[in-house]
């Protein structure tokens, strides 16, 4: 089956590239509801054309979840992706879409409009062969900034699914992702007492100094051997050098390979205490993404994809990454999950973001055949 889909896709490569250009040229920064809606409208036409029934879910202030279903009975395979990008409107004017041989460059092309093209094209490939199997397309509007507003809806769809395939970009070089770190964001705030640094130094309680001590303590929770990193990335505090600062805060990023390690770090951050009795500490934030752990429910889907890829002459490697993804929620629920099924390329969130166009056809073929197998139609 994968061989015949590959041949079908080869004949339609120009259409895949044209759709990718169309999507990249619709800027869709997170939180811009009108812009995200425009991408959803463009993709919605593609999904309706292959016989899916649109069932969008509005997310106030963000644009819709583009949800679409086939009418086939049975537990569906969920095709997961996101409509938003990290790039603000106006980026395209400075960095327009450009095709240079086998490379398409443009903001949002790799993360993850290329993956959206692969997903809808895989469904088109299956529709060309006959009635679609049970599938649900689920493309979200806030993945790049955290989708708390729709997490319950997303997890309910995942629990109802036979498997979840996420079309985030491939690891540069083409590997799919069988492991991701979880992520959490915390703010550590120190509140002291202001005073004149010359005339009344002893009356003050220095929030910056206390925060600095606690940041060192937080950073010491890093354990590279266990895949745990605690990064103090932003510090704010103080008015000027002749004022003892009464307030300071630090933004802290936490990554972890195992959920129990993330919980351990969160507990340690919440236990931080001030050495200066006149300075109080407050910790806010939480673990926002679970890790995607390389368990049997992930490896089983990966091995299927690897066998399909081998039939068209590709060695489909696997990779681990520290970046977060909505696929992690499915894996944490025990749902058979595979991530990174989007095209090869590089430069996610970077100026040189690009997609390798030669990867589109094989990714469409692998994805379509994998959906069919997981849905029991292959």
C-alpha cells in the first residue's frame, strides 16, 4: 500500500508545495484569532474536499481548533497539529517565502505548516483509494504558547482515539520523535523593603540579593544525568543603584525526561525559603507539559512507521528532543502515539527556518499508510 501511495504522491508534489506556500503566506501568530482563523479556513477547504465533516471548536481570543471527522465507524486515528506560529505579523514582509532548489524558506514553514500539508495530503491519498477510515483531524490554535484553554477538549479527543499521530516537524535529518522532555514555567518573586542605599541602608531588605541566592539554589536542581535542566532565564528587580530594592523576580524554565523528576523539581522550588527574615518569597507557575516517554505504546507505532518507510527505501530513525509538544499529552494518557511526522528541514523558531521539499512525498506516503494500518484499513 505504501508503495502505491508514494507513486500517487509523486504525481502531486507540485500541489503539496503550492499548499505549503499558501499556508506560510498566511501569517498566524499565537493569540491573533483572525489570523489563525484564516489558516483554519484554508485548511478546512482541503479537509472538506477529502470528505471530512468540519466540527470546529472556538477558543476565545485565539481562533478555532480546526476539528474534522470522517463518518467511518470505530475509534479514530487522531491527526494532531497546530495552526499558530511564533512569528509576529510583518515577518513575511521582511522574510518572504522563497524556494531555492529543494528548499522552501519562510516563517512557520517548518514549525509546523509543512506538517499540516503532510497531514491533509495523507488524508487526500487515502480518500483517493476509497472511503476514509475513522480519522479525526485536530489542529490547535495556541500550541506555541500553551493550550490550557482547550486541554480538556484535546485530552477527551485523545482518550477516544485508537492512536495519535502528531505532525510536528521531523528532527533535522528526518527522524521521528519517540521521546520529548516535559516542560514547566515558574516565577520566583522576592519581596523586601526599600530604603535609601546611603542614608538608610540598614532599614532596607534587599530583594535582589535574596533572589540571587535562591536562583543559585534553584539552578542547582539541574541533573544532566537524569535529563533535568533548571534554567533561570530572566531576572528583573530594582529601580537604581542608590535604592535598596524591595522587589525582584526570576522566570525559571524546567525540563525533565521523567514526570516524577519534574514533580520533584516543582516541590523543591516551592520549598525555597528566604535567609533574610525581612524578605518573603513567592513561587508561582506549574508543570505545563508532561514528557513523552519512550514506552511500549510509543515504540509500537514507531516500529510500524519504520517498516512502512523501509518499503519505500527509507531508514526512518528516531530522536529525542527537549522541546515540548501536544503529543506528550496523548503519550502520558497511554495512547499509542508518534510525533515528528512532518517534513524534514531545520530552523524552527529561527531566521533560517526551512522545509526540504524532497521529504514531502515520502512523509505523505508513510503517514497515509500508517493511518490506514492503525485504523484497521491497511
